[in-house]
């Protein structure tokens, strides 16, 4: 079975040839590709990030990539401030909501203006 067949068999309740393996390889794949986390996050095209993921996928032979890089993308789109370091996941350093009363005034953001979400979508397209 190839990876797609293996995953589809498992999702359909059938017995695959082995358990499908998905790993969160972002840090490993970036290091393997000699890229810093920051350089990948600054690349709005998503090409660096996707290429690193794809190379690690082909090298290691697992069945798919899984990533939580977007965990803070929504936070940033709503107005939170993220800390971006050279080699660590982004983290919220200034949340958009400082007081529960602010929720009443929270507006749905235009995600087409969020570089983080645009990059996320581009990474998926590239993969």
C-alpha cells in the first residue's frame, strides 16, 4: 500500500498493511533543510516551509505531514502580538483580549489581510 491507500483504509475502517504514521516534523524538517524557523515564517509564499516538510516526508517515509504552526495564526489575525524567534514556535506575547468586556467589541477579522493565515494557506497549497 502507498501512504494514501494506507490512510484511506484506516479512515474507512479497513485494515491497512500497517498503522499510518503522521508526525509533526516541522522543527526537524527545517533543521534538516538548514532553515531557521523564523525564515520559514517570514516567507509568506510558504515555499520554504512546504519544501522542508516535503523533503523530510520523502526522506523518512512516513505517511503524511501534520502541523500545528497555525495554532497562533488565528490569534494574530484577531490582533494578538506574536513573538517570532529563530528556532522556536511562535507564542502570543500580547493577547488581543485584555479584559473579558473587550469580547463585546471584537470584530471578525478579514483573514485575507493576515500574512500568517495567507502563509498557512500557501504552505498547504505548496504541499
